[in-house]
């Protein structure tokens, strides 16, 4: 007998070679009907995999992330088979599951696939799926695997196999199709009831521009047609909310090929919005005891060698900037933290001086491949709302919790109410990725977990997601469409203080090493604004929106009164503008709606005579007539509903 531990902590005994499906049936037939994949002792397996040792079992349905991953990875196999039926000479490479669906990369030689082929591929895909072919894993020797793909003249699979260890190579079969695969599939193809080919694109083998360009086919599949229909409707809504589209319509930002890819240009309205976000956080930071600093956009290469960033990210950075002085090299700043370490090093500190909290809206630069750039969410130059806290080990817990409070304040003021936290720790199987000793890593990881528990956060622990210098707490925010975004991060670091030889004098008059907390509630201004745009659909909180009020005079005769209304609003620090175009009022109202301006004030003869304004609210219509003072009060009340006090 073997003992199997379930997620709720219960332990059940089963005979050796029982399968995850046997375990599911022992719980309920309903669960057994919905289980499509499983995880045993941290390894994704099939529902038919024999269990031979004691261990922990997690059963996945399509509603679980692990279930979707298995479902979509299995679908990638079916997609490859479908494409081979049209392009039998295509060379297969890889076909992973991604956040939404899957893709397969193929070398089609001189042949091509375009959008007009999608319907035929989908039809063939579903034809294969209806065959209810089981996914079966089998081991293959390295020699056999190499012989197979050399015979097929597939250099991509050969390269993959050459990097694998003999005895650890497996293939997956279904129908008449076989593929190199390490596992993690649904029971059979019949579970796939709906599929949509989403896109075709170019992709370099292994992401390297020096390698061959492949054809990447993106798809998504579901166990019910209804789920696909709902997903496609969600995509249509997402298109309306696309931050690139809204950014152009609302005149917030633009890009220029002459300036360079991935380098956003902020237009006046966007710059004003961004400035308000910065000021909002600066006010909160000042109350929390932060001090603002400013550091250069470049730094000597040696700075980043000391910090470890050059070793880890040097190849992905912009090339070094050389000066007339021989052997002197500078880099565009990829991170603010090394600079802040040197700010701390400006003078000696005692334990009585700590914590020191240095904050900066620091712009950093990282080279991203052109194919990976995407609006404001993936750029080459971006500004982090960065801060670094230098504290004693005894202060760490309280400081970390206060940063959590600041992050939650930011989210609450901007309408992000649905979020979870992720404690990102080391990959215990690949410790070479990290700097520092095991003892300090364990202290840092435990400190984050303890703080998250004490603050009552809904959190998960993700192994392998830590930064190279320390563990972190990431906030995963769901937007209005249910999509998850990583916004805001807090990191504990014992390593950079050691690398930069940071010290403080303790109560014992000896020198001690401070602990460093990295934090960025927004993450980056660019990415945060992009997510906020899509979350709100451009309908920003009133305190943040570029234009709060637009005044619509019904004719030129009322310009004097219009100016009086404008000045009164501006004197109350309300952002207002006037539409003086010689258009009909109905057209002005429609244009103001498109521009997503929260309030429209209509001014005519009646309003001038009575000293009032007629008010319309974006998305609601007419809300009545107010005196200027009453309307000003209304705006202030609306602002206070979303802008919380820190």
C-alpha cells in the first residue's frame, strides 16, 4: 500500500500502481468525470500514471491552471498533427501551452500558412479530436530518438535531444502521431470540443535572431463550445480596451520609428496623468518617511558588475557606451538599486538613523527584441516607482508590512480590488541562478511568508520566481475582464548590502550589515498605466483623469459666462476645458462621450440668467441643474470616493 496526501491534508491509502483517476473515483464520480490532469510530488503527470510511492497528489480540472496547461499542451500535439496533414514535409520544433492557449513552431520550408487556411486547420483538428485518441507516453533511448529525427531530417528535434540525458527521454503518441515530449496530457483527444486558430507569426528558433525563422501558429481550445464563444466575446471587449488604441484616441502617448522602437513619447495629457500618479505616490511616501533622491541614467560598467546585474543581464542590456578614455565603459541604467546603494554609502549611519528610505522615479533601459515589444507593457525604456529601504534585521518585519500597506493603498485608490499575492522563492533544483548563501535566503523567504500571513493576504508560494538576489512578494491583479497582471513588488535582499559593503554602527559600537527592501507599488509607470487603461476602459478615477469637465456653450453669445464658469472651476483646482467649436450641442456631447470626459457642463441663456449649469455625466446622461458652487462640491465629493487617505 502507498499513502497519498491530498491538498486538504487528508491521507488515503491505495494499492501500489493506483492512478490519479483511481484516487478521483474514490472521492466522487463527479470529480472523476472532470479530472483531466494531475500533479504528484511537484511533477505534472497523466491521470493514468501508476503511483508507486508515497506522495502528495493534486487533481486538476479545466478550471485549474494546471488543468488548462495540460489541456492546451495536448491541443498543441493535435494542432501539429493537423498541420502535418496539409504540410507533410514540415519540421516540428516545440508546442507549449501559454497563458491563453498554445502554439506550435514549425519550419515550413518554402510553404506558408495564412489566415485563409485557419478554417481548414480547425476542421481537421476537430476531426482528429473526435477520434478520442488516448495520449500515451513511452520512453525512448537517446540513440533511438536521434535516429528517428535524423531520418526525418529534423535538426531542431536533434538539437533538443542532444541536450537531454539518456534514460530521461520520452515520446507522446496519439492517433498515428508521435512527438518528443516530457508529459502532462489530458486522457484523450475527445475532451477537446472547440478550437480557434488565433494567429500566425514568425518566430526565431530558440528566440535567437541568428537562427532560422519559423512559423508560429497560435490557437486556443476548450472542453465546451460555449467557453470558446465566451472567450471570443471577451477578446472583442479587450480590443475595445486595448491600451494602444485608447492611448491614441485619448491622446496620451505615441511611438515614433525615428525615436526608436519601445521608447514611448508621452503627449501633454498623458504626461499630466503620469505626473498626477507620481504626485499621488510622493504624498503617500512622504507621510511614510521616504526621502526622494535622483540618480543618473547611466553608470559605470563596474557598478553593475559589483551588483551582479551585469553577470545576469549583461547580454540583454544595451551595448556599453565607450568614452574617449581608454577602457572606460558606461551602461544605460538597467536597475536603480545599485545607484541607491551608493546613495546609502555617502555617509556612515548608526542603528538610530535607520531605517533609511530612498525613493526615486528612475528611468531604466533594457534591450527587448523587437518581436517582444508591445505598447507600454513591454518597452525598452521605462520608469520605475522605485524605493529602497535600508533597515536593521529587527526592523525588517515592520518595514515590510508597512510597504504592503502602501501597495494596498495604491490599489484601492485606483480601483484594483481583486488581487492575490505571490511569494516568489528560489528554484531549489537550480540554485546556481542565485547569489548569496542559503542561510540568508531562508531568513528572507520566511520573513516574507510571515509578513504576508500577518497582513491576512491571500497568497500562494511560487518556487523559482525569485529575483536573483532575493525572494519577493508580487501582487497579481485581476482587471475588469478577469485577466491577471503582475503589478507591484516587494523584495527582501541580504546580498546587495554585502556586495556594496553597506554597514551601520550597532548599539554595541560594532559594524553591522543592513537589510535592503526593494519596492515598487506601480512596478513601472508605463506598464501600470497600460493596465489601468485597459481595466478602466479609459474611464479613469475622477481624481486622475486628464480632463474632469468640458464646458459646452450652445452659442458664441455665452462666451463671457462660459469664461466665468471656467475660471471658477479652475480656482477650485478642477481640470476643465471649453469646446468652442461651431458645432451643434448634440455633436459636442457625442464627442465628449468618446473622449470619456466625466462631466459635461452645458451653458446657455437659462443658465446665464440663473447663474447655474446644466450637467451631464459620462455614460449616464443628464443629472440636473446646479449652481457653480453645488457643482464644484459634487466634483470634490466624487473625487473623495476613490482617492483614499493614507
